[in-house]
C-alpha cells in the first residue's frame, strides 16, 4: 500500500475555531455517517481500507462533528490527535491524570497524552527538560516512526539503512525498524528509497501505519510426537483402518500443510524404541529424516534417554558413535538441526539442564517461547546407568518457574512441548476429538500457569484435540498427534501485536490424518531411505542370540494354523514380558499373525547351528510394533481370552494368543461350519495363583493388539496409563542374547478341553 506525502507548510496561528473543530473530530461520540455507515470523502483514497478498519475498531469517529460523515484523509495530524489515536488503538489505560506536561492543561487530549507518556511512547517535545508535549504541533513522519517503534516495542531493523534521506536523522533507527516490520514502504513510489522524515503525516497515512502495525500476527504450528524412528511406511500403523504415517508420507503432509509463518515442533520420543531401520544405527537415520522435514524444535521424551544423557548430547551435537564409529566415514553424523529442550532434566548437583530449557523464535516482532519437558517419571522408564546424576522434575512446577524469566525478556506467547499425555474414553477415539479426556495431562494442564498459552503433548501414543480450561478458567489448546507420523496437529495461533500475546479466542487447532493412500511419498525421504537401505540389509547377517532347537509356529506344516498354541507365540510373549518387567508387566500376550516364520536350529548361511541372525529374527517378527504396558482387571483379561473366538464370517475362526510363562488356563471352544460358535475360559492362573476378576494386573501387548487389532476389542478400551516398552523386535533380540541358547517354550500353558 503506497503512502502519500503531505508537503510541509509554514507554521501559522491556529484559530480557536479550528482547534475546537479538530478536537471534536477526534473525540466526539460515533455518530451516523453515511447511509452505509462509511465516510463520504474516502472513496478515492488509497487508504480507504485502512480508514474503514480504524472506524470499525472505533479508533476514529470522523473529522466533522456532529455529522462525522467525513474522515479528512489529507489533513495533517497534530501530536494531540496522535496521542488519542495511539491511546485508543493500543488500548492504553494507565496514566490518565498523571499531569506529566505543563503545556497540555485543559487539552481534551491531556489524558491520552499522559497515557502514551506513561507507556513510554513519548518523552516530550523540548529536550532535555521534556516538560512539554506540544499537543498542537504537527507530527512529522520521523516522529511518527518513533511513536510507533516504541508503542510496538520493535527490536529488529535498527541500522538497516533502508532509505537514502534519513541519514543523520535522530529517527533513523526508528524508521528502519518500522520499515523492517512492514509498516512503511517509503514515500516515493515506485523506487521507495526515500522516507521523507520531515514530511507531515496525514490522517490517511496514519490509518495505514496503524493498520499495518496492528494487524494480528498469524503463526502456524505443525506438531507431531512419538515418531520413534519410523522411516519405513510399513509398521507405522493405521488411522480408522487405513495405512497411515511413516517418514515418506509425514514429510509430504507437512509440506502440504505449511503456510505463512510456520514452525514445525514435536513433543518427544523422536528417537529410541525405533524399528531396526533406525535403531540399529543409534537413530542417526531418524535424526537425518527429522532434519530433512525441517523440524524446528522438540521436547525430549523418555526414549531420548534410552542410551543415556551422553548419547543424547551426541544426537544433538553430532559426532560418530564412540563404539560403532561412523556409518559413512566420509560424512560423519552432523547432529540435529533442530533443538531438543529439556527444562525439567537437571544435574542433581548444579541444577543445570542437560539441554536448553526453552527456545525463543521471533515471528513478525512477536517473541514466541517454547518450553520443552519430558515426563517426571522418566527415571522409572529408562536404564539407570545412563541418567545417573540427573533429576527429572515436576512438569508444571518447572514450566511455571520459567514464566517470569520469559516475561522478563518481553515474551508473552508461551507454548509448552510436553512428553506426557492422556487418553480419550474409550481410546484411541477420533483423532480430532476430545471425548472423555483423562490421564496426567488433565492435572498438568490445570497446574500450568495461565500465562502459558498452548500445551502440545505426547507419550501415550493416542490422539486428541482439546480445549481445556486453565486454572483461571480460560480455554487452552491441548493436542496430541497419535504416533509414528500418523497424525499432524495443526495449530493456528493469533498473536496480538499490542501485547504480543496469544489471542486464545481466535486461535484454532486441527488434527490431520496422514493417510498413505492420499499422499505421494516425499522424494527426499525416499532418497534418504535408499541411502541407509544397504546398511540395513548388511546388518541382517549379524548374530543376535542362540536357540537350542527349532521354535515353530502352530499347525502342520508350521504356520498353517493360527488357532492353536505355538512355541513361537509363547517365545515372543516371554520376551515381551521380560522386556517390560521394568514397567511392572507380569503377563504378555502375542497375536499369532505377528509371527511370520519359524526360528530354525540348523545353519542357514554360515552362521552356525543354533545361531539366530538379525535377518532371521526380523523375518520371524517383522512389523516393528511398539510394546505397550497397561493395567487390566482379571475380568478384562478373561474377556480378551474369550475374544480369541473370532466373529462369524472371519477368515480364521479362532486366533490363539501366545502367553508368557506362568500364565495358564483351561479352554473349551466350538468350531462349526468354519465359525467359532462358543468359547469357555476357566481355571485361569498366574504364577500359581487364581486370577481375580477384580484385581489389576500390568499386561504387555504390541501396539497392534493395543489398538484392538484382530478383533481383540477389549485391549482398545483400556483407559489406564499406557507405558511404552520399546520395539518388539529389539525385545526379542535382547531376550535371545540374555538367555541363549533358548529352548522352545512348552505348548502346555493352555489346557484345551474336549
């Protein structure tokens, strides 16, 4: 929008009538103007839109009271009128009656002048005394730049030297700052290399300056969580039954959604608990993929600490692995381009954080702070050796302590990235809903300082999009984006340039599904996967453990019958219960379809008899599911066992779950005409004691079962906390390494009755 320049006229005496007319023009009550409520003298003005914005917000009434059907866009502005415009448009309330100047007594602008002076927008007009304001003097463009740069607290652009005619002007820095902020373009279009600092400001120009300066700042946040190194599309899971997530499709979705001022943020567990494609290489592929997706900032999660604080710092800062070295010797691992935040992870001696507690980004002159934290219980979820000497603090207390520190730096817009979450009832719920939200996130949200505007969460691997009241009763956006890149949370924040705080009433959030069938694989993502694929293939020959004999699936030939107990299914259940015992798991179940081959004792490729290679284990259990531990009642466990009897019309009438050692039961089932028509479960025992219907037991299953896969619907209804137990294949590999040679588990844990 162009700015017009009023040529300076000689100073002359101002008549009382003229002064009173200008006073009334600025301050008179809003009156009926034209038939359509507009001004009659602005149709040809290039500032018409700006003037209408001023009138709509009641920053101006008109210039010809009492009719006030004109705006007088070409008239120059006095310093008193400028004070009134600024006091109204910046909603200034403090300072009225302060009587700060000697020359504005009796002026109807005196309160406005005192307000802008109290706000630090004006110092006076007669330095160094500055006991006068000169309310009737005309405002120059240079003075106007100073007024606005102070009112908006502009910080960037000083010294940019954007114009040729303001060198030596005491307002040069202010002029450069408002130009950098897009408030002025110049005064000599189309070149606009001049600013005309001594030119007078017209009412039309003032409308344009204010409109540009006070336009809301729009910031888009694209958020995800619990990525866990899911570069490959297979194994990322589904949304509403459709294949979703994975790096190639998440990258495409992010590019599709990005618009305007946009930051990409995450809520932890980006690494750790990853499929072999990334996990075998200490999640360097995961970080490379996150860099390529232009991630800006993330909280840490508990899995960021799987290999300890020292390794996490390597993941942030770069460098080759201290044991495994460089996977690409000519291109050492460069580290993360984004910043991990760990506000509540502190050295128990010094109190220093392992990583920065917060990150501040300036968006159109508004500073936005991101506080990043993991859950307080992280030290119960990871190996103690890697976090020795570090404390994990209360989430809300940590964030609240940072609020005054951020506000002291002029930050008002505050976002928390938190690796802790909740669940809809029943889980998982619609991805863009907030039905019956429960879990730690509810209490944490309420405990957070109301100055915190947004809460982006993770950890539970569940989706929700909520507005939950803070302790002051104001709604706050609270989101979670499922896991493995299956959902992207889009938050559109509106920031008021006056106080640079988030307008919660105007800000919105939406959870978007990342459906693979609707998207094309991202080209760069495909190339990065291809770069690592040969290393993944070569790792297939690596021995991971030993077995004492063939461990087979059900049926004859093995694998032909998923309706019978199998050594293979029980082995996986044993491994998963052992791997999640730190989560409290006393029992594990394994779906028969998740075991895709047999583990054979005989040498298959030079590795030796009984040796299990990574490639063999991957073929045996290839889906890369995450283990989930949650509390179940005895009655719910029995319900799961009854759900082995599949619905009428299913391709397999009965799916026999693998069960971990120490769990036994009697089973009677009826299969007729290819359908399971009856099932009875009885005599259920755990470690020699009868299962109590009302007691609670911590149970581990893979994420496929946890979501209700294979019609095991009871698992999907569990509303208690869901603890992440890492990737299923890694659990198996660790089990074989720890206990090898492992003999085939018995197939007598289930007693099938006639």
